[in-house]
C-alpha cells in the first residue's frame, strides 16, 4: 500500500506555466466504484492549460466550476494499487489507462496516485509502455467519438443536435486539419483503418511523419492555403477549429460535413445554401471505447507518437513546450517509480 502522502502538481492561482506548483499532498481515498492507481505517466492536454489560465477561452456558460487548489490532468496510465469493494472489473496489480471524469476538471492526474472511476479505465495494451498509453485517452477518445461512435447521449454545450459520425470507407475523402497533433494523428490513423482517403494538413516539418502514418496526401499550410487546393471533400475534421473553421465549408461536396473539434460560429444560412453539415461533440470518459482503441494500439494498427516527455516535477516545462506549438503527437509527464 502507498504511504499517506504523495507528490502532485497543483494550481493555487491561475496564470501561465509558472503557477504550476510541485506539492506534497495526501494520497486520495478510494470511493465507491473507484480504484486507486499508482500513476506511471500522465498525458498533457489542452484542457489542462485551459484550467491553468482560468478557462478564459471558453464561453462563461460552458465553464465548469472548481475550487483552488486543484490538481490538473485527466489522462493516466499506471497500476491498480487498491480496489473499492463494489468494483470487480479490475484487481490489484492490473495495468490500466484512462481519461478520468471528463468533461469535469476532477481528473487530478498530475500526481503519483489518483482515485479513478473504474468505468473510465481499460486494461493498458500489453504491447505499449505507460508513456504511450498515457498519451492515448483524451486524444484517442476525441477522435473515436467524432469519427467512429459517439458512445453517449449527453448533449454538446455547443449544439442542440446529437453528433453523428460520417460512415468512413474507400469512397470517402477526409481532410484532417492539424493532423500532426494529438487528436489529428490518431484521427488520421482511425480514418485510414476504416479505408478512407486522408488528406493531412500540417506544417512542412511533419510531412514525412504523417506519410508514415498513412496520409494519402499532404498539404503544408505554411506555404499554401488548403481551402484553395481541395474541393468535393466528404468530411473535414478540423482539430484546430475556432473562427477560421468556416474557410473549409466550401471545400465540401453537397452532403458533406465539417467537424470542428473546438467549435466556432457558423452561419446557418450559409451551411443550408451549401448543403453541408457542421457538427461536433464533447469528448467524454468511456472505458469501453478505450478498450476498443486499446486493441488497435496493441495490434500496432494505431500508434501514439510522443512529442516529448517531462518528469512530473518539471510540469512547468511541459506546459511551456505546449505553448510553443507545432506539437508532433503527445506531451507526457513521467512519474518516477521504485
């Protein structure tokens, strides 16, 4: 069993990477439906720095509530240390990975131990290490829920209609904007797995990387405007999203769809005139879907690329790396284990 205290990174105030503090805190207690995970690695994701800066980029009505100090982080890979009496899906010693309690900000993953809902976890694929497993949950489930299966009935805070993925097969052409990032590089591989033709958009430094992952065509957005080079697309997955997403509407064929991961404002009249759909969803924790993704990871059908790793004590440096952008794959925190 663990000692009574552990090291964790906490926010005591909002701000830049300098507000991340390496603290000693109590080991969490396991509640009903939970397991205690000794964390070996924790993924770094955009919501982590949204939380750090006070979520100023989100509309006030969509901001979750939380109290400071708070331990950020949602993505973990580690070993089960203790199990609540009502949990039978896992046993002590199991290697697991998961996206914890998202879309709340109660994941508390930047720590040596975390109390995790068993329903949010899946067995870690035996064929990959904890670092790669920790890079998979949020990005992989985002790609899965946008492209393959939503897996829940919770409405998106950004749209009334339920998100419906597009059927992907050899007759479908998909453009992925931001294809080298966490969601993008996994979405590319899932679309290829389904047989779709994939056009990857990223900066030129990522061309060979995306070609190795299976991209059929590459567009360097630093030297050309992708919306001027492509047309009659069936689907655009814009992992960058935001206001600039509207530029992709006219690249779509009638009946096509634009899926912005980070939603922006769209003109309903314009989309109706073009005969296209704009749709998104909010990723949610889902252990069953993660188990499906885990099988693809174990088989090597999908792989997680690691941009960089940082010790938990150097979380500030990890967030500084994220702020510089042009990330290839995932940033992961490593937690030293005896």
